[in-house]
C-alpha cells in the first residue's frame, strides 16, 4: 500500500525539525519582546503547528506529543505507553504531512 502521507525528503526534514523545536521555540518566544521579522515568523510557525495538533484525533495527538514534544524514540514510546511501531510511524507521518500542508510547503 502506498504511503498516503508522502512528503519530499527535504520538506520532511525541515518540518520534522520545526516540530521537534516546538517546545523550545515556544519557551524562547515567551521570553522575547518586540516585533522583529524573526519573532513574527516563529510565532506564525508555532500557530501553524498548534492548529495541526488541535485537528488531530485523541490517539494521534497523544502520539504526536510523545514523538515531538517529549521526543520519545519508537522503542521508548512502545515501552512507556504501548504505542505500536505502526501507530508511531503513522502518527509521525500524518503530523509531518499535515504540518507541511498547513505551512504551504506541499
């Protein structure tokens, strides 16, 4: 079966990094003041990620939190919560795809 969440490799890597940096970027944005172009872009990216996370169903949201916020490996997520390998990668691919679409990268 063909992967329905197919994203070009370079876009996938960029979006995955944005998702992994979400927690630290959120903290840094709260500490910064002003309206520089960089802060506006970071805020926009954070809002786009939050929009995607809000649209996910409960299971995918919990998996996304494990993968991108708590940064569990596949094996760690399976041990900690019983999340299967298939569910882990499906949720990761789905979130990356939806985020890339939200950011107009695909």
